[in-house]
């Protein structure tokens, strides 16, 4: 059987693929239109990615969660650790 000069199976496959792309496109657009969530209330842990290095022994620490967006440096060898570089992702 043919429709518009093309086999029905080819038309069905093309319509299915088109529907898939249409749905995926709307999901992507809906995801971009979503508002940014509010920051957590004070006292809750926030995700951070900060690297610190001990100036005395060279130990490095990667901080992944903290109560503030810019937490105070941790202590090691009885001294505050030095900020190496924030990791921006």
C-alpha cells in the first residue's frame, strides 16, 4: 500500500521520528523556561566546589558542601588553609 507515492511503513516511521523530535524540543524549551530555585534558608548546607591547600604540609582539600556560599577556610596543622582556586562548573 502506498500513500502520496510512498510506502505506509516509511510514512509511519517518519511521523514517529517527527513526533519524538517535537516532544523533545518542547521538553528542552520547558526546561529552559523554568525559574531558578530560591537559595536554601540559612543553616542548610549549600553545594560549593572550593579547593584549599595547607601551607605547611601541602595537604589539599576539596570542599563540596558548606553552610554558606563563601565558607571560612578549614584548619590543618593548626593554621588556616590557603584557597587554591574556586572550581566554576
